[in-house]
C-alpha cells in the first residue's frame, strides 16, 4: 500500500471521529500509543511491538490529516538522505 493510500484509508475509517475529538485530544491518544510502544520495546515483545508500531503510525497519520498535511509530501525531507549532512548513511556527529 502506498503512503497516500494508507492516509486515505485512515481518513475514511477514523477522520470523522477524530475531527470531533479535536487535534489536542487526538494528540493525547497518540502520545498514549507511543507510551505503549515504549513498553513493548523495553520488554522486547515483538508481537506487541508490531501492534504498537501500527497504532502509532495510524495515529500519526490521523494527526497529519487533522492538520491538513499529506504524509506523502513530508517524506521528501528524507529522500536524499540525512537532511543535515545529506549522507546515506548519515555521517553527522552525535551530540
């Protein structure tokens, strides 16, 4: 599935509900999902990681849609490599 197709699917499935909830409350749901992903990563639970990565991705796309942002357009930032050093792989020094 292409990025724009996934965003359209998420919009068709959830946008009406998410718009009623509003951006700030939807963002709170997103951060809760990030916390659940953190727990799965900490516990090294692969099955939970898969579920939580999917949830985080879906909520991220919802936030983008609520904000009028097309995710397909956002990835341009990384298509030429690291946005800072332009390297693939990144050769920026860690700070």
